[in-house]
C-alpha cells in the first residue's frame, strides 16, 4: 500500500528580494539550481538536513523531500506576501 504525505508550499519573498518556500511552518531557501530542478534547504542550515527538490518550471512539482527537522520552526509573519522574521 502506498502512503502519501500531503503538504502545501507557500512561496514568499524576503525584503532582500530572495524567495523562500514555507512548508509546515519551516522556511527553505534555494540552495542549488540544476537544469530541471532546484534544491531548497532549511534556512536553519547545518545540522538540519531538511530539504525539498522541486521542478524549476512553472508547476514547481515536488520530486523529492526530506521534511524531518531537528529544531522548532522560526517565528515569522507574512505581510503582503513578504516574510518578516519576529
């Protein structure tokens, strides 16, 4: 029996213009850009290995994921599509 894990990705911008992905309250930054996919890593960095791999076309389909974090999510608000850390 196949198991499915359903989650939503919210795409927002920082005040610097950089894009962030938010999944289950955790933030991810674009770590690596390949020809067909982008790797988004947890903004906490090492030692957290959480990441998502997403196609870099307009569909942004998740091809792989590792969503286990070793820390609590950051405190932030989203205002007019902008990420604000509090």
